């Protein structure tokens, strides 16, 4: 049980770090998304990771009909809402404007996709497996 808990904690810390980098990249690339300090960026990454871990699954389950009707665009809107919620909750992290938040959500998704591939996969003996790569 302790190893399960420590594995979950390590995964959450990794997710926090990846989300912090993703929010920083979004602030760097997208106008009207900014942070005042690295501390504010770290808190924003923590809030973003916590909302993605605990609240997003509930929103996805409750929004399944909307997600199906919109052919998946509902998931993108949920991600935009999480970016907006993070900016609203964290002083020192700002994101304003529909299109700016939409661009930030895309940048965060892409950065998360790239960096999440570096989490060690237990099925491969703890080796780092880059997502999308297959050995033949």
C-alpha cells in the first residue's frame, strides 16, 4: 500500500512539474498569458495539476453527452475552463481573452504530450518510453 501511495505521489509531483513547464511555455508563446514570478508559476502548476487530477475526470464523465454531440470539442472547452480557473484562483498568474486561453490550452496540451512521455513505464522495466515510438 505504501509503494502504491508513493508511486501516486511521485506521479503527481511529475505531473506538477510538467504542468508548471507547460504553463511557462504557454506564457512565453501566447500573449495575455503571464505570470509575475516563478513562485506564482509553481502555484499555478500545482493548481492546474490538482484540477486535472481531481476535478477534470468528474467534468468529463458529466459532460459525456456534450462531448459526443460536439465531436470532442467539449474536451477542449473543459481544458480551456481549467486554464481560466487556474488564472482565476492563482494571484500572479493571468490569462485573459477567449482566444488567448484557447491558444494557451493548445500549447499546454502539446507540451504535456511531449513531456509526459518521459514518465518511466513499469511495463517496460522502468525504462523511459517516448509516446508514439514503437520498437519493431
